[in-house]
DNA sequence: CGAATATCAGTGACACTGAAATTA
DNA sequence: CTAATTTCAGTGGCACTGATATTC
């Protein structure tokens, strides 16, 4: 028998505070590099696509409104981490991809993160991490 | 063996998106009552204390800066859901407690939430909820 | 014309830091 | 005087909706 059965309220609260703590630590960690967690997430997601990606696809993947994607991309372009281009196939579309600088930043963050997010999740074994991920996926899950 | 072992990055991302989705649903649900999730959390926490509570204690319990507690309390006072008073023992302190209206709102939210947050966590059994709560506590843990 | 794409403008919700006032 | 408590002022992060221009 695990501990008592928590109310959904408690679980929601735990999710909230835990997430906040992690983001806070991560924010602090990214500070010297001049980007925010939200910017990092966007940059990383663009890189994840592998090819130049359209704004809508990026927004969908990030789970945010298209208008919001415009803003975060604009910030990253201003810092020279993302480059915009035309979509050859559809002149309404704009595509973005990481610049060499952008890729360098991703690399450095990955390095740095080994000592932070990893540290925040240090209390958990690999099996527990897998279990946690599984539970979370099933909550949001389709 | 559960699924593959996720990177801490993935887990952090899952935490982020899952929490965001829940908050979004909850926000939508609270809308007709005129309060936000953050306000609800503060109101609920004040009520949780049982007695009039000092600002600092509230801030600590919520895990936010004292200045931030001032703001959210002020919003709730403006709506007549919290009442402020003097701390008899320390004239520097201010204490707050829910008004009858505040308690009524908490009751109604509790009702409503049975059909929302609960719904968001519907995919999980009681045992899984307990497991999730346990894992989250150990992350934030000590 | 109707639908999709991206953007502009304004706003909301939530938290922070640093400085000031009051009282212990 | 030093320390604790709260508040004021300004700001940052991140996301939203509604309206608009362009192109399919």
C-alpha cells in the first residue's frame, strides 16, 4: 500500500509547485546564456524538427497559440539563434531553422543541464523516471 | 520493464505541458466565479490554516515571495472573499481570514472541481494517483 | 469567395527584485 | 541599532484573444 490516496486537488497542487520549482532552477541556470526557458523550449523544438519548420507546425508542437509562437521566434531571431526564411511551396508560410549560434547554444545548455534539471530529478531512479513519464503522458494523454 | 528510460529533459517537459493543460482547464472552470487559479490557491490556503494567518506564513506556505502574497490577498479582499485584520500580538503583522463569502466560494469550487480537475486526472486509478503524488513529493522533496 | 497562414495590438495571470515604512 | 514584517513601484515570463493582410 503506497501512502494514502491523495485527492486530485492535492495532485494538481503538487504538479503546480514541482513544475514551478524546476522552472525556477532552470531559469536561473539559463540566465548567463541570455535566454529564458520558454525561448529554450522553442529553440529546441525547432531543432528537433530537423528541417526548416513552419510557424504553425511549431506552435502546434509547442502547444501554444500561433500568435505566441510568432513572439518567441521573434525574440530568438533577434538574438541570432533562429533564422527565418520563405517556404518555397507556400508563400503564406514562414519557416524557421536554428543558426549555427543557435545550435551552439543548444549544445551548451545540454551540457549545463546535466548538472541542474538532472539534479532536480536526482531523487528518482531510472525506473521511477519512466513511471513518472508514463503517468504524466496518460494524464495529458489523448 | 516500463517503457524506455526518458531523459530528465523529457520529464521536465512533460511536467510543464501537463501542468499547463490542467491549469488551463481549471482557469476556464473558475471563470464564471470571477477568480483565477492563483487566487483560488491563496484563498484555499488561508482557509487551510483554520485561524487568521499572517502574510509571511501564507507566503511561505504558498512558496511565493511576500510581496506577491500582498498582491493576491489584495485582489481577494477587493472581492470580499478575504478579510484583513491586525495581529493582536505584533503590530507589524497583518492577518487574513476568509469571509463567509470566501468560504462559500471555496465550497462551490470544490463542487465544480469534481467534474474538472478530477476529469483531467480521470485516466489514473487511485493507486496510480498515490504513486504520482509520491514521485512528485520526492522530486521537490527535501 | 471561403480557408489557411502569419502577424499586429492589447491584455491577463503570476511571479520576481529592490527600496521604503513601521514596529520589535 | 539591527532585524522582522508588510507594502510600494517597477519588471519579467509566458500565454491568450480578436482583428488584419496576404496568399491559397
